[in-house]
C-alpha cells in the first residue's frame, strides 16, 4: 500500500514567529503566526492554483528550502 502524501509543514522562524502550510483537496493554506494566541495572517488558494505557481514565492521566502518541493509533490498526489 502506498504511503499517504504529507499534508502539513511547520517552520519556526523565531520564538514568536512561525509558518504553517496545509494542503488538501479543498486547497492550500499558509498561515503566519506572529504571537501565540492571536489570529494568524492567512493566504490561501485552490490546489490547481498552487500547482500553477500560487503561494510559491511566499513559501520560498518564509519556510526552509525543501518545503516547496515536498509540498508540490504531495499536491500532485492529492490532485
């Protein structure tokens, strides 16, 4: 049986600054947390838009280098 694709990544940029990426059939969501307990900044798009390039610049600029490649591979499996 094939392993299910990974659907979430978390990247800690600093003590109070983090990013969370989630992928599902419904779409892709990138959350930026500046302070625990407060509402995050949220960017989202459809799965098709993500595969076409949406959110790529934000992910590359704010998460570690391997996340975008892994996320694209997972999105292709989910699509």
